[in-house]
């Protein structure tokens, strides 16, 4: 994900730390993580002003599918609805990948 590479060192380190903890600590809680946004089946990591959107599939696989730089607290519902369509596309592609590679995983 290109935006991640462009983060300054501090934001990148904090984001990596959040992702590591999400992947390794059962039921990890943080004010910067929402595992499920209300009304949607994806979540977000919010090391403000950055927002990374993800969903979980096949256990603890975290699939990051979008990013936005947002300096205010909220995004519009239309933004989240469009993002949901993007998430569904990524999810279908991930399922196809798993099916094609099931023997190697």
C-alpha cells in the first residue's frame, strides 16, 4: 500500500505497532482501532490524521484495502458506502486467491 510507505517515521512505527498487536494479541484493544464500523463489515486503524481500512478473513488475516488522509473526525456515509463496494471487490479477490492456492497455504 503506497500511502503506508509515504508515512513519516513516527506514524509508520505507530501503525506497524498497531498492526502487529492486532495480529498477535487476542482481542487487542486500542482507541486507534475500530474492528467493525457500525453498519459495515470492515474496520479502520486511525493513527490520525491517517486512516487505514481493513477486514478480517479466514481467521486472523488482515486485508488492508484502502487509505485516506482525513484531518477531521468523521467521514460521510456516502464515503463509507463506496468504501464498502471496494471492500467487497477485495474480499472476492482474496477468496479466489485462497481457493486457487489452498494446497499451498
